[in-house]
């Protein structure tokens, strides 16, 4: 027997779970002779790619990690004192290993099904409480994307809540001491809304200006100055001007809180709380405001409610604000939080507690004071008289500045250099006395001096010199959760306790339509926590980030090949940001061609709710296009509206395959119709998992498409974030790709930035890079084929039990399909929500509920699930149909049955009394396989209306917290 000595292990075989025998069995069920025959019956021939993708050969896992390590080592990790909102920090290993590197946390979905998400929800409540306490505001959300976009969302909120006296006001003032990326991003966000952005000195602003509705201030300021804004805010309020303060979270451990100054909104980043810089992200931004603005606050809020047994339970509150319901009337297009990073930041606060955080804050301040003392002795002046962690040092001239820079770089240190005679230094949690001595030695050498003082001796005389009016006096983090888990053993157990209250991909398939919960392979995840990727500052010189630049170049090239587009921007850091960026690029193109009047966006009624919300934010007017009874865009209605608005048509926003899970036959005709009437086609990339290798947005006729890297390209959902939403564009739109004020990116006529960092959440781009590199062209194409086969297999297994709502002309669905549950309300009193909750008893997270059609389930299995897992899910759905049939037959009452009481917790099932008409066994073990591996919901069905009526979005009162955790 010959032995094959070649390395034949292919990553594709690990990512795609089904083997040949399973594939053959599924093909028999769907009545197709081969996968290729199925694809021919599913995807219209006129949009199929004529040749294979041109991508590098697929790498094995070991080979990839070896090669990628070499690429990573092209990044040079210097000590960073650049600041500007990004700081080195220490991730406690217990948090690194048990959250960031733990698939039990990073593979979970957004907590829409709260009964099996209690761990994550409690972790985010901890984050919200931390933000409320430190900012001294009344309410906080479950995180936003980054500090700059959070500031922009605050501007949107102030615009929405203007008083009657200010109803015509259109000016928003931004202090010139704000971070440059925030100022530039606000230029992006204000321009299409007709809001005039005024940048200047807050000390000279005319606060009586009737056109002024809001102000943004930085605390501490960009140059490090700590300013008490109390009197300014009071004066602003007297003239009905509302104030946003962008605050450094760590500074609030020792400085007076913005809420105590009267701020209306406080925003910022929680990056310093244990989250690596990652060359720009991902990080959890925070947004805190007054209770009166809770219904206008963007993003998600986690609140406390009650379950069916009267127990406290957490849930996402005020969900009616979500884009699916409010659409073009939504306050924001943001539907992504940064949950995984918020969980890390909240856990950092839990682990350190108030005293621990205060010590970190005091140490950073103390090191900064030590540095200032040493610099003064050396003869240097600082521009700022008060500070927390940042000094802006004035040197004699450009020559001295350059000397310092050369010396610093030779010792692998980065400072911030501004103008011709200023050097910024921001210290951080990792800074030691040795580091301060090194910095002082550089400045001494630049002036050809020697240090004639003992730095250690100087350090012994550090006192709190923060002015009395700026010192923190109010307590924070007093809740028991922040005062219990300070030993690693207790912290470890607490994190595991939370993890065990959640369901994620480590337990079972999560078949969410339009959300593509596919395998997040370990090899893809490993590089994310490498220091070469995690510890780089986003504004470090490019020559220190050559590994990242190679990653970006290759990834852009690969995504261009996959989409068929000429150019790609990696900057948008969520799908909704990608939508917005794409629409802003379209807007810029029309403006550049003298067609600024083109502002009509045609959007099908089936579109994801962020589509119309993004269009409004981009200054467009939404015109809804009907869908026909088959779920396709109504061509007659589209044609009529395209022609009616041809003089002002900006674009069509379309999802492909459609939101209904069908490859519409007329898609090229649709794109041509829009082009003929002067518009461009924006394609929502949510369903790209059905396109890769088989067709492409450019081949179909689109001009712009965003890609959800947290869906198709394997970045994990992280419990509701992080995400990435880069955009691809045709050749004529390449010049308009987004720029950045501090790093050279984007097109020659590029729009101002859409994210705080130039490459968005750069560190997690490594995941998608790894996926493409290891799958190769053939693997990616086979993944798409398998996603379509798996969806059709589920459809054909369920079609005898449930109505299937939409299919293509050959009876096929794309990578997802919709099960219609509406008939059960009439026949058995069963709502789709009841089916979703009952699935928990079978160990499954529900598919997408009531989108795009109310009363339905949208199911997407992905290519990563085995036939065995698909069958387990189908068996559960079929058994639930039998349970509904028992109600239809009168065996069980419509209001007292196993579905209405679902999910069933352990406590309910083992209670001393059982007064339900069905057995405990039926409740807990409806299928035999559940006896081997049972996932329990930790709370009974939650009363959402109670939670909204009695909104509590911070940690439960002490006695209730103890009850929850009893």
C-alpha cells in the first residue's frame, strides 16, 4: 500500500461539515442529481459567473498560522503615548482567556431571545451601570461603535429633541479641542442633514445665538486640559442649547463627572477598560443621557423585567425603537452594539471594583504629574495647566521637535507631534517610573542636558494637585457585583456562571435568516489576540504597520475579486455604517457631477429596516416600492416610481438574494431600469453568503455593496457585535471612498470619515483574511453551494408540516427560507413567538422572528452545519408542529399548553407542585436526544411590556440582585 506523503488536510473540509454521504442523502431529499444541478435551478443563468474566482491557493491551518505570523511580525509594536482616544491598557488574563478567547462568549447572537441570553444581558447591565455611575447620568445604552460615531449620534439626538423655541435652529458647535477624527466625522454626519457645523473655541462662542441647538465639548480636552464646564453648560441651558461631553472614562475615576456639570449627553470609548487598541478597534463606545431622552437614545438598552414566575430577568428594552419598526422614522440607523467589547469593559470594572479603578486612575495621573515635574526641571513648558494623563509640551522650534521625534523613534517610542513646536504625551495604565525616566531622558538628550535629579525620589512627592472643583467626590460602582469578584478564582467562577446562562454556537445551530451564524474557526480567531495586531495605535506611523498594510492590501484585492468591484474601503465598522458609507459615496458622486438634487432612494417594502434609516441619514427621501405576492420587487411599481422620480433619483437599495430568500429573476432588469433613469444601485450585502463564487454584485449590475464580514466572512457576532461593513464600489465611485484626517486612506475626492479609525475595527479583519486565505476560490464557492443545499434541505423536510412562503420559479430557495406560522393563531391560538420560545426547550435559538413578514420564521442554516444537526433542528420543528396539532384537536387548551408556557426552566420542571395539563417529561424532554445533552433556559418567559413600563437599565437593587443570583 502506498502512503500519501503530501499534506492533504484542507481547511474547507473543517469549515463545511457535511461529507459526501451526507450530501448525497440531502440531494435525494431535495430531488436533485447534483449540487450543480441544484444551483442551476436556483440562481438565474444570466447572473452566473463565467469563470472561477482568481484567489491565491488555499492554505492549510498550520501553514496559514506560520505565514500569518511572519506577516504580523512586519508590524512593529512601539510604546505608544499618542493618545487621541486610544491607549495601551492591560487586559486581565482571566478576561482575555474567558471572554475574548472563549467561543461561549464570541459565537453568541444578539440577545433578542432573552430567556437564553441572561448571562450576556447581565454582563451588559454591568457595563451600563458602570457608565451611569462614572458619568453620573441617568441612563446609558448597551454600547455604540466608537467615540466619534457616538458623538455624531448625540448630535442626531439633540437635533431630534430641540425645543419649540429652537425648532428652526440648525447650528451645532464643536470645540476645537475635540479629537480630530470626531470633528471630521461630524462633518460627514451634519452635511446631508442641512446642519451647519461650527468649529471653534468654546470660550468665545455666542451662546445666545438663536440658530445654535447643540454643543460638543471634550473632557479632558485634546491637549490634556481639564476644564470645569459647569458654568458654560448652565449658560447654554439658559438659552435652550443642549450640551454633549465626550469624556475619557478612566479619568472619571478621579475627575468630576460630566453629569455633575449638567451635561445632557455623555459619550466616549470604553477601550481603556481592558480592550486592546487593535489598530483602531473594535471597542465599545458608550452613550449616556438624561431619562427624558430615553426614547430618542440610539442603539440598544438592556433593562430589568419579570418572567412568568415573577422572577427578575433581563431583556432588551424599548425594542419598538428598532429600525424594523420605525424604518425611515428611526432615530438612528445603528442596530449593532459592541457587545463583546462592552462585556470585556464591564468585566474589567467588576474585577477591579471602585477601589481598583481609582488606583489605576490615580497612578496614571501620578505618572503624568511626575513627568510634568521632570520636564519643568529640564526647562520645558506645558501648554495645559491642568491634566489627567496628557501633557502638551512646548519646545523651542521645529528643529527641537524633530530631534525629540528622532530620539524617540530610535527607542521605539511614539509621541504626538503637532504644528512646529508641540509634542503631546498621553500616559496610560501600563506606564511605569522606568517609562517616565526614559521619556525624560529623550527630552534631556534633545536639549543636550543630563538629568540631574533622581526620578524615584521625585516620585515620592506626588500629591493630588487636581483643583478642588474638578476632583471626583461622588461614589461609584457601589453595587455588590463590583465589590465581590476581585480574586481571580471568584472572577473565573462569575464569568463561567454568566456564560452558562447563555446559548451560543458551542451548543447548537443558530439558524437566523439574514444573519448567517456560521462557524468562527479557532484558527481564524487565534491571531486577533497576537500583540502584533492588538497593541498597535491606529495613528502610529504607517512604516510601523507594514503587516497591517499588507493585510489590508490583500483583503481589499480579494474582496474586490469576490464582489467584482474596482475598489474597496475597509473603514465602515458595522453593516449599518457600510450602508451609510455607500449612500454617502453615491451622494458625493452626484454632487461632483452637478446633480446634488438627486436625493430619492427607492427601497422595496421588504428591505431591512436599516436601509431606509441609512437613506434618511444620508439626506435622501425614501420612496417605498411594493413587493408582489411572491416576495419579489413589483416591477411595474418600480418602473412607475423610477420614471416619476427620474430627475431626482439617487439610487435603489436592494438586497440580493431578496430578503425573502429568493434569487429574483429580474434583478439585472431592475438594475438597468435604475441606471436608465439616472440612479445608482446600492446592494445590501446581508445575503452575500448565497453569492460568493457563483455570482457577484458587480456582475448583477450593482454600483455599491457593503459586506457584513460578521456574517459571510466569519467574524463572530460576539453577542451582538463587533461587526464590520466594508464597501465595494465600481470604478467611477472609487475616487469618493472615505478619507481620514490623520491617516492617508480613501479616494482623491473621498468623503470625510464614517468611522473614528481609518480602517474601522482593524484587528478583526484578520479573521476574514484567514477565512479567505484558508478556503481559497474553490472552498469559498463550495461553501456557497452548501449553504444553498442546506437551506433547500430544511425547506423540503419542513414543507409537509409548515407552509413555505416564497420560492423561486423552480421551487428552490436561496441560502434561507421563510416558514409561515400565521395560520396557527386562528387554528390553535399559537403565535410565532410561542414557537420561538418552545424551540428553547429543544435546545435551539429561534430563527429570525417576524422579519421580513410578521408571523413567520426566516431560517438560514449556513454551510457549516452537519446533516445530523440540520435533522435535529427539523425534528424539533416537526415535533412542535405535532404539539400545535394537539391544540388544534382540542387535546390541550389554547391558553394552557406546552407552547404558551415555554420555555420551561429547571426550577419549574422540578417544582413540588405541577398543575399543568401536560407532563413534566413533555415539557423538558420532548425528544429522546435531549436526555443526552439538555440546554436549559434560566428564566421563564419574560414580560416585555412590564420592562418597558418600568424601565430599569442598571444593576438591580441590592436585594433584587441577591434574589437573581440566589
